[in-house]
DNA sequence: CATGAATGAGCATTCATTCAT
DNA sequence: TATGAATGAATGCTCATTCAT
C-alpha cells in the first residue's frame, strides 16, 4: 500500500519535473521556443519519458495554461471573497489585478494570450473544453459581481453576461495595445487608458442621478 | 538618372511580384503555410532573389500587414467621409465594418492580429515607425469623429483619445473572444455582445437626457 | 503435478489474452498499427508481461498467422469433406473459397502474405517447422483431391504434388495482382481472370475427349 | 549554354548519386532498412539535398523500382526480339529469364515484389500509374507472343490477355513459394515445379492432337 | 510472475539561410 | 542582380526493449 502511494507520488513528481522544465523554458525563452526535445534536455528526461507523462506537446501547454489561469483565478476570487467591498470597487480591483498580472506574470499571460489569439487550432474538442472552462470561471465571477450589484439596486439593469464579456474583452484588448504605446498610440500611456476605461465602464453601471 | 529611375521601378516591380505571391499564399493557405521557398515557387523567382529584396520572412509579413491595415483603413475612411452621417452612426458603422473585416478578410485579420498579440518584438525602430503608423491612422479617424461629436455638442465631453483607444480595444478584444463562443462563453453569441458593446459605448457619449 | 498443470493453463490463458488483443488490433487497425504498447493497453497487461510470453513482436505475428492459416484450412477441409463432390468441383470450390477469404478476411490474408512475401527470414528452425506446417496442410488437401481424381480415373495422370503447388501459387499470384487491376492490367477484372485460370487448370486435368 | 548543360549534367549526377546510395542500402540491408537519413549518410549529402532531388522517400523507391523493372523488361524484350524463336520457346525462355532474375537480382526482385505484395498503399495515384505502367509493358510482351501464336495457328484460341496474366501470376506466385521449399513444400524443389508449370501452361496452348 | 517507467535512437519532413556562380 | 543547389539543425512523435521493484 505504501508502495502504491509512493509510486503515485513519484509520478506526480515527474509530471511536475516536466512542467517545471517547460515553465522554465517558457519564462526564459518564450512560447515559440519550446520543443519536446528542449524540455527533454532541460528536465534531464528522455523524450520518450515526456511522452509517457504527457501524450502531446499540446497537453503540456494546456497544463501550463491552466497553471496561469488558476493563478489568475485565485487572485480574482480572493477579491471576490471580500464581502464588505462594494460591487464597483470589486470590478476596479479585479481590473487592476488583471493589469498587474499581465505585467508581473508576463509569460503566463503570454501563454494564455497566445492560444486565445492564434488563428491556429491547437486543441481538440476535449482539450478546448477543458481549458476554456477554466477561463470561463473568471467571467463567471465578474458576472456574479455585476448581478449582485443589480440585485441590490446598486447597479443599473443591464445584461450581466454581455456586460461581463464586454468588460473583460476591453481589458484584454487594452493590454494587447500596450506594445503600441510608443508608435500607434503616440505615447499615450496605456495604463491611464486602462484606468479610464475601467472607470467609464463602471460608471455606466451606476444609476443615473443617484450616485 | 533615367537609368536610375528605371532601376528603381524594376526594384519596385520585383517587390510587388514577391508580395503578390506571398499574398496569394496567405489568402489561400494561411499564415502558417508561408515559407520562403513556397513564395519562391509561387513568384517564379529564386529564393536568393527573395532574400535580396526582403531580408527575412518577417519583413514580408510586415509588408502584408501593411496591406491589410490599409485595406481596413480605406473602409473606415470611406465611412468617415460620409459627411451627412452623424457621429454616433459613424462609430457604429465603423464597428460593424471592422467586425465584417475580421470575418471576410480573415487572413489579413490574422496577420494583423499575429503581430499585435505576439509577445515577441518584431520591429526594429525603423519598421516600428513605418508600420504602426498605418494602424495609428485608424485610431485617428475614430478620434476625429469623437472630437467632432464633442465639438458640435452632440457628445458628452470625454477624453477623445482615451475613448477612441478604449473603443477600438473593446472591439479588438471581443473579436478575439469569438473562438470562446461555445466554451467559456456558454453559447453567448459574440456578435450580439459586440453590438451590445458598441451601443453601450456610443450611448455613453450621448448627453444624458438629450438624445 | 496439479499445480504444474494449473500453471500451464494460466500460461495458456495469458497467451490467448495477449493474442486476443493483438488480433483485435490486427482486424480493426491493420498490420502496420500493431505495437507492443498498443497490445499492452488493449490486453490490460503490462508491456513487460507481453515480453514474458512472446519474446518479440514477430512472435505474435507468427501466432496470428497460424490463426489465419488454420481458419483458411478449416474452410478448405470442410469442402474436402463433402464426399459427394467430384474432384474438379472441389478444386473450384476451394479456389473460390480462397478468393473470398482474401477479400473477407483481409487482415489475416495480409499477415499471411506478409511473411510469405517478405524477403527477410523470420523464422528460426523451430518456428519454421511449427508454422509452415499449417500452410503445408492446405497443399496436402489439394494434393489429396488431385490424387483421388487420378486414382479414380477422373483426372489425367500428372505429378499431383507439382500440380497442387502450381495450382495454389497461381491463385496466390493472381490475388496479389488485384491491386494492379486499374493500372498494369488495364481494367481487366481480376476475378474473371481468376475464374478463367481455375477453369483452365482444372480442364487440364481432365482426360482429353472424355467429359 | 555550356553552363546550362553542365548544370543539367551535374543535376543528373546528383540524382544518380542519391539513387546509388539508396540502391546500395537496398542491396546490402534490404528494403526495411532504408531511411532518408541513411541515404544521406551513405551519399554524403545533406538530408535537405535528398529532398531537393526527390520530393519524398516514395519517389526514391519508385526510381529504384523502375530501375529493376526496366532491367527485367530489357531481358524480356531481348528474348521477344528473337524473330526466329517459336512462340512457345519464347514463353519458356521468358519464364526462365524471370526465374534467373529473381535469383540473380534478388534485391531488385525484392523491391518490385515488396510494393506488389504490401497491403499498404505507398503511392498516390500519379505515382502508381507511373510505376505500374512500367510493369504493364512486361505483360504486353507476353500477350503479344500469345496473340502471335494464336494468329499463326500455332496456339489454340484462348483469351490472350487472361492467359498472359495467369501465366505471369503463376510464375510470380511460385517464386514467392521458394522460401517454403524446405517446410511447407517438404523439399519439393521449386525450380522443378516452376519448369513443370511453365511446360504445362505452354502445352495448354498447343492444339490438341497436332503437336 | 508481473509491472510499467524510462530510454534514446529513429523516423520523414521542413525550413531559413548561405553562397558560388 | 539573380539564381537555385546545398545545408543540417530542428520538429513532434513512436517504438521495441530493458530492468528495478
């Protein structure tokens, strides 16, 4: 019995050994520079071994993406959990947290972003469902906040689902514009635009005249 | 001098010959299927010749991106040029046109998106200035519309530049979410969210109570 | 002794378990898609276990070949057993049965064919005797029929062994030509050639003038 | 002009350099042991170079097969060209020549045989046509001989095409049985069976009674 | 007996790039 | 200028086999 458990532990360890190597490569060299043989070299494991634990390169990417998403989700849920915080503050804080995430966990952001924006289809139906559901949790949290704001009469009535998607898409789009700061955007500071946008969207939710 | 000019002309012709082949491959086979040797075959030019005119594959991509951007810019400017159209209608039409563009000119959209979402930095200083200016013109048009709306008292006062960037980023972000329609978005129709978002943003610009 | 016997039984069971998995893979996925690890997965046994019972992939193929041959032999013997059937009818029926076998049991046919047409020598002395005897039985049956035909004065005198080998080789060769039907054979229907050949060979056996 | 021709010559040389290496590997190690990288090593050329001259592994196989077929065809046509030889003697000589070919040019025989008997589909439609047409020439020669024999009243009337296919298939099948000589065939000498079969088939063609 | 983790050579193919002509 | 032959590293992935437990 102890044997079985140890085996299981070791298996877990190998998986994280592989993921560790992949993560290291991801963080140091970027998405386009990961290959199975590089992971093999980095992890000191044979290529066959990599394939024993992950049945394709995509599976490894998925695991990494899930890491990133769950990291982000944790942050967001931690904010969501602050019962005393009013709904609008929650949205602002979440937006800020996302901006910080894209800055501080750049490569995790990159990997999430990579799959979202690539025209290529990387994942089969199963994989897609698996991954996207993780991302869907984030949208759900925002939706819950909006819904709660509406229910308590704090926010105007609006389609909470549509609003949440717009909200998140706006943040997402703005972050991608960051690299245009000094060219197309003529030195307009993206972070300020980001703050402006968040504020604007949140104000939209507030009942006119009340405030 | 006549000689010099002819030489320059010929050089231009070769470049457009190459670009033509690349464009054909882009539109017919997609981004991931362009390689120098394929361009060589398609353009009836030697690989060496390709390299003489474009020093790397990325340079060709950049040129194609410019094409796509200028295509999009044309559409937008054509809308902008409709003097009789009120500012809010213009914004809606531009948004609709962009959505249509991402649908109908998918490969051009993909290549624009590719550079925008890639974590890598592709451009040297020269290329940056040269290329992104095309994208910047789009934002300028929107900005002009917003500004004109404010100046004529049609829109609320708001930072026109920041608003334009937000506006565009939202559209851009939403289009990228399209691929999540059936997973993370739980079958929420993105086009409807897109319309909702455009409407919402435009309404924000309108003076309260007036309309 | 009872223990020894049970051990032997269990060993047989394991072997047939492995063979069952291999057969399933053979019939469903074809020869080229069998690998030890696939057999391992299919049979619910560890790869090491497979190697314990069969010391190589080829050994498993040989076992499958035997299966196929014995399947074919059964069909042929069933025909041979029809006492009332005249010798010439038997030959025709056997030929037809073989043709049907190559069509309906394609993967068994493929594996038999594989060993027969491969330039490599797969068998060690042991395997040779063991395996080929199955094939040899088929020839014996034909030989018996021919011999009986001659003995009863139904057929001309000819070397029964040589004739049988020629008979079988012709069928075998023709089946292999099937894939040339639309190219080298210029749409000549192989089945018709097959029938023609069988008839021709059988007529050769008949006494001239009689019938 | 001289330059162009030399280039062409050099290109031819490279092709035969590659084919030479492939042939050498084929003859020394057998079909299953050829890989592009082995050809690359053997020919002292980079793998990329191989692919520059042959666009796939299959193309190389085809070239080799064509070599073999044309070798065989030459022999057969040389016999066919002997105007004085009666039709039956021609058939016997061709059969003998084929038997000798399978013995003396074993690896060429193996490669032809390999593709004929493999259940796998190696070639696309184009490649198949290309190759099989070469094989079809052999059958045509036999057919011509049979037809000529019939026309001159030397042979019985029979379907010349069907007969030719049967004739060749029988030879082909018998050669494949060679490896069973000491097992399934119980030491019956295949060459004798071969001779017996050829004689038998040729006699069938002769008018009864005349001879 | 039975396991299944680990291996690493091997596969066909693509590619951006160089360079002698 | 223009060519296209040559390169060889790189890719994702499979597989038969071994061996410590």
